[in-house]
């Protein structure tokens, strides 16, 4: 069907369908592109037929636009390019060549983008293409595109990583029985998906209580092509045992380990942990780790997403500080009751009007369990 025979309604429907395909392609890069965003690209010929697709596969690899253009030999006269994020047009500190000039040189006649680049120094590719005669359509499925790259947008706008609180819980919000038994609240399908979630985030964070109670490795297992995240322990007094499995000398993982502590922690304990391969970061002069300062330093280190796996004290501290952007709860279909430990404590609130508001994603069934994800509304707006 020729472009001049397509109605505005039909063109909009096609634009949304192909932008949805860009998002689908982009998701294939999850866990491999950070701190770069997730980007997919579709190129159609003048009749609207798809002739090439691409996505950003890994940090330092071809951008989505470059991969799609390579599939057509760098020639796309009169074609339309669909991209969920505005093509880049800057060369400073670039790992790859800018995409906007490449699209123009290929002969692209129309560009359809989902959202602009939130980093001001990177933005402007769409405007540059418009100045060079390319028709530009913006904000197609913008909310879905912003949601895809919540981590990148958070990092760009707030200078810190996206923070996701994750827990496996019972129907009444407990993470263990009153005797401390917690393995396993959720079933195999939920546990496998939790490892997928680890892979998708650049870093994983736990409190010292979790290390002392569970001695976790904090690695990714059972995920094809899975990548271990940076492992972070919030430990205000450096109580992490030198034999803890999370430490590099006790692990086969090559992922970094960061122990976040305070200025008050003993230097001798720091040396022991550094000898075990950990980086020790001091964040705050008070009795507790300054979480805002820690997240800011992680952002400066180009870590754009952190999944927090507990415990309840750390979850509560992040919620109280309004630093939690998402909550991911793997919910098992039973209750334990009593004084069992909940996934969050905190100081609580006096009035419902004080509660922090989230929005639900559609829940997902995982075996007998349910994954419930809630997100703040502040990202990508």
C-alpha cells in the first residue's frame, strides 16, 4: 500500500504497531547494554513493508539503527526508520558513531521515535534530521517507551540508579515463619524469574542482616547468557565476615563487590574486606549509611539500576527516604500469620494521605505464585 493511499488513522496504527516491535526488539538487550539504554529499530520501505530490524545488543556494540542499516547495506532511500529512543547525534566520549547522520546518509525519508533522549547533551538527533529534510514523528507509544527505559531515564534525570525493592512473600506479607524458616516461600518458576530479574539489573543490594542470616552469593543462575550484577552490601559497621560467599575470594563470580559503610567503621575491618577482594565505600559520617549519597556515587559510577533484595530494614530505609522507584513482590498463595518477619518495617505513617503512591503493572502468574510489580509515577514524565 503506497504511503499516499494510507489514511492518517491507518498510518498511526502502523506507527504504533512498528513502535511496539521496536520495544520488543529492544528488550532482547536487557542485562547487556547498561549504562546505555535499550533500543530497537525497524526500517520499512516506502510501501510500509519491513525491510530491516536491529537492536542494541551490548555495551560498545552497534546501536540499533546501525545494526538495522547494516542489514540493508547502509542504503535506505525513501524508507522510514522507527526507533523507540531518539537517535544520538553527539561524538563526545562516544563508544560508537552517532546514528542521526548515518540515517540521513542512508536516505531515510521519515523518522518515527517513541521519546526524546533525556540526556540533554545527547539529544537533538531528531531535530538535526528534520533540518536535513527528514520528516519526523514524535512520541509514538511514548509512555511504553519511557517505561522500557525507566532505569536510563532515572539515571539521566536524577543522577542515581533506578531502585527496585524485591521480595518473595506470603499472602500476608511475610518473608519467613516465626522460627525463621524462609526456604522456600515461592516455587521454582518464581525463583527462576527472580534470577532473570537479577540479570536485568546492573547491581544487586542487600543489608548486612541478609548476609549474616543467609550468606548469599548474589549471582545469577539458570539464565541463559546471564550476567552477574555488581554486588553491594550495606554494612554500617563492616560486620561482613571475611569468609562470606559474596566476597570475591570466596566466589567464582568476577562481578564487583562493594561494601557500603560509614566513616565510623574500623579501618582494620576495611583492610580485611579489601584483602578479600571487596571495594569499601564510606558513605556518611553518622551511625547509618547515607543511602542518598551511596546511590549518587553509584550513579557517578554509571550504575543505572539496583535491585534491593532485603532485608526488611534496608527496604524500609529506602521507602522512608523516598528512594524506592519500583516494588517487585513474588507472592506465594498461603499465609503464615503471627509475629513472623515482614518484607518491610519502617517507621510507618499516621494518615493514608502520607502514603507513597505506586501504579500496578499487570500481574504475572509464575507456577502457583504471582509476580506483582508496582511503580512510582515520577519516571519518564
